[in-house]
C-alpha cells in the first residue's frame, strides 16, 4: 500500500511540476527537445530563413574580420507543445576554427533591435519541434543556439 501511495504522490508531483509555468534550460534536461528532420536540417533552415547575411557580411568585411568564421548566437523557447516562441538575438562573434568551443564577441554590432527582429522573423517560420521531457512529461524549454558561416576567399584545407 505504501508503494502505491508513493507512486501516486510522485505521479501527481510530476504533473504539477511540469505545469507550473517554469521554463527549463535545455542543457540541464536529459530529454532535450528535438527538431524532427534532424540537426543538419535545422542548420539549413537557419541559413535559408535568416535575412541579415548582407548586413552582417558588410560590417565584418568593413572591419577587416575576414578569413574567420562568424557566429550568430540566439535563444528561443520551445513550449510543451513543440512550438517556438520568445526568440532573442544574443550576439555575433568570430572564431578562427569551425569547431572551436570559444568565440570572440564582435562589439561593433550595435543594432541589437534589428538583429532581434531578424531572429524573431526567422524562428516564426520554423515548424514545430518534439518538446523536452522532464520525468516523461513535456515541459517548456529554453534553447541557446547559433549558426556560423565562413568569411574569406579561400576555404581552409582539411
């Protein structure tokens, strides 16, 4: 009987825990949200729907940051139904190597509102995701992501 009551208590606390309006960070969840077509398709979606490449490229080239990878960082929330909301532009940074874990923030990008609008427009077009799970229950989850492109005339030899 005690085991049954403990199981029921855990079940009800889990349901109440997931419906409390909290937004969990994806990096701390064991069952992270998934883009159904896959991560490569997600990156292709970013490239196809981001309308600010020309302004980013213009600023980067005029500042002399060539032969580098430029990363555009942003965050968004995937709700418990899998829909994307609350998109925010974070920063634009550069790195020497494509797989580098760190990147140097480019401080000459001051038009945060402009890039925030571009990120929101891009993510509004995004199809739904599989939501994150906490104890088997879908929850709202914050994602931090980026996409990068190389600026330079000659691609590096690998």
